[in-house]
C-alpha cells in the first residue's frame, strides 16, 4: 500500500524504554524542523513508506493482525448479541434483522482517533507507529477521512502531510476528552495515563464504552506498576474499568521493542458493563490531577510534559 501522498538512509531501532519519547519531549529534545526542505520531505515520506512495507511483511504484523481481528470480531459479536442498543447512540432499537444491518453498517463505518503519535518526521518510533496506523486503517476498512489525529507537538509540515494523506488533524488539545457517538478505535500508543483516564471519563456509560476499542498502554501493566493508592486517587476511571476490560497484548518483538512494547488492544464487553450497579456509573466527575506529580501529558496552555 502507499502510505504517502504523491509528491535515504535506513536506521535500525535502538532499544529503550517507551517512556523515553515522553522524556525527550519534556526536555524539548529532539525537536522536529517546522517545515523541512523539499529533499528532506521526500526523504521522510520515503522512510514512512519503507516502514509500512517492512511492517506489512513482518512476523510481528501477522501476529498483531490476528490479535486485532480476533478482538474486533469479538466486538462485533458483542454488539450483535447485546440486549440493549449498542449502535449509534440515540438510534432506537429494532428487530434482530435491523440489529444485524446496523452491525454490518458498523463494520464499514468504524471511526478512528489517534492521540500522541509524536513527531514522525524526526522520531523513528513515531514513524513506525504511524505506519501501523496506516495498515490498521486499510485492514479494518476505516476511511482515512474518518481518522482524526492530534499531537500538540505536530509541526506545520506534519499536519500538512497527514491532511494530504486524507486524514483529519484536530487543532484543539482535547486532553483525550472526546465523547463518541459511534463505534470508534482509539489509537494511543505510549500516551500518558491521564489521557486514557480522561477518555474513559468522557465516555463513562455502558452505551459509549461498548462502542470503544482502544489500542494503547496495557491497563494491566498500569495496574501492576502503579501503587494502588495512586491508581485509585489519580486515575480513578482506569482503576474502575479494569474489572470490565478485555485485553489482548501485542506480540513481543525485539525488532520493535521501543515502538510497541507494553501495547495492548482493549475492549469493554456490553454484558460486563451492564453487570455493574447503577452507582458504578453515577457521579462521574471530571479528573483534575491537581496533586499529581507525574502527569505525563501536555495539557491546554502548557508547553511541556511533567515527568519524573
């Protein structure tokens, strides 16, 4: 497939922790060129295309694709069997035939939202993450104009590149607080915990979470690494959703260790969501993180990450 719109040197990925990308952001290093030269733009586009082709022919993608398709198939089955309306919010429930029609419609109208992919013009990890996004859009038949992206660090050229690829670049920093009204795949690899927490809060209902598929940092991993008191206090919605989350890990790969380590695909089965008592959903207050020392996200009116 061609990842780039019409319009060098190949580097091997060095192993490092996934959080290093965020630490480099916090320090302001490295910083992508706002509008590179014509030759440099062509070089970047070629590298993105090479990344797509390499991933597409890799064992990692084969196993990753099997995992994703299994989860997506489970999601569609869950939507079809749900006793209540899991389809575009506000649509009245219909017959079994109507539900099946709606499910088939969902397959072809899945939206995608991508947060925090980084400066793919200068970061190798970001470039591969963008390459995987292109493959996912093609495989899941998500139209590129149905894919919304935001990163506060995008350069003007990166925004133009994505738009030229047919994608939609959001101009406002939503801090992950995007409410959905239709089935949506969120692509949020190596994002800060607050971003996941904000997303869950904004869609804190069985109807919306049932329509959510999330690719990002493993929630199980967050639970294992974070002290329970911190998880409950600062990331309440991640803490609460653990009990009703189905999670499938991406395959391990030494080649792509830095790019996709600790990444899982998450879904929230409607039956599990409906099994929770009413008080589980009531009183969902907006997170503030006033006393959080390790926020890991860029908030509105901020130009740096807060990381330890």
